[in-house]
């Protein structure tokens, strides 16, 4: 898979079929768009192109809202590649780009930049200044510039359209199983192991303290997880919170790998969150906390035995 940014021309593509969007979460609705673009690209012996934006448009247009992402940009790229996308354009999103009228966006970026045979978008697609362009606008402009536009109906689960905002709400509520149903895979994130205060080791239950992308959305509480160390998955217990037993502090992300021994400092771990075990809460002291941690390990092991990798 090739990854481009803002420097590209029609010579960079072969019979391109394009889909456009932010694609945060690469959920089932996004996957339907991408699969349709791939299907059409294969039919015309061309390339499936995903045009997405970095940073997420909401971060530029409404920075005060501090949107947290299900899949930061680099994670999206991996998911696109796994699906079989040929080219990703991670176009820089700027205020200047947001001020372009729909006609200028289509002429300058799609027509002059890519020259697509076809563009596939969702029913709620908007673009251009003030989000004034719609899927129907794009269809009309496609007729003018010589490319076909296909608009897909919403992808529904439980009679409701799947959306990134719906998934974010479920993650923050701790409903990881619900979020996973809408994404078609488990919610995951990655982090680099950094040195912590070593309280877990002192209690006899060592944990890896993770430094996570600051834009990554995270639930709070204690969870059963799978942790990938290189190519090897380990069952684990994840705690995301402020460690109230030792006095409230900044948010920390710690994971105990069941059955693992070794040095993880400096390594990148991928964490798949399976199910919430409980909320974080303070304990009377280290002994009570250790008893709860051992119960959490037993519970996580039971949950992960029920499921499959």
C-alpha cells in the first residue's frame, strides 16, 4: 500500500476508484465504503484509493472540544492496508482547505489531483466550506467533471446507523463489547512501556506502564485484555485510572500480563480490550488492593478462556 500526502497528480494512479472520509474507527460503515471501492477498482483493473485527512477535521475546526480518536492516523493506515487498499492519501487538513467551496475541492483535489473513474461515499457525506456540499452535490459535480459517484445507504446495527460518535460513547461508558460489534473487531490501542512507580512489582504483580497517544480515546476502569508482545498474545488485566488507593494522581494506563516474565521497557504493546471487569475504586491499603488485583486476574482469565483469540 502506498501512502501519499498533499503532493500527487493523476499520473500517480491507475484507474482510481476513490472513497473519502475521516474514517475514525474504521467501523462497519466505513468498511462497507472501502470494500465497495476495492470491488469497483478490481472490476476496472484499477486502484482503490482512500482519501482521508490528518489531523481529523474536528481538531482543526473545533480545537476547544478536544476530540479523542478511536484510531489515530497511524492505526488507520494499518487497518486500511489489512483491508486491501492500494493507496491512501492522508491529506493535511487545514483552515485553508476547510474554506474551499465544494466546486473548488472537487476540481483541485479530485479532478486535477486524482482524476477518479468513480467516487464512493456514504449517505451523510459532506464537504467544502461550511460542509455545504452533500453527496448529491458531489454527484452533480461528478457529472460535470467526468466521474461517477455512488452513494451507499447507512450501515445499521440494532436499527441504528453505525457512527464514530456512537462508538466513542460506548467506549467511554465501558461497553467495549458494544463498541466491538459496531467496529467488527475488538477495540484496541497501543502504547510504549515506560518506567512507573513500581508499586505493582512491590505488590508482587508487576505491571507495564504505557505511554499512549494523547489523542487516543480510552475507557476508565479495570478490563480483561489480550496484549500482543511482538507476535505473541498474552492474557492480561488492564487498569486505566488515577490509582485512588495511593491518592488521586494523573491518568495512568497499566497492564499486567498473565504468565509473562521479562523486561518490557521501551517496547510497544498492542492491547485488545475484551470486557470491563469493574470500575476503579480506592482500597483501605496495599493488602486489600492486592486481594482485589488477584480477584481481577482470576476474573480476566475466566473471561478470556470463554472467548477466543
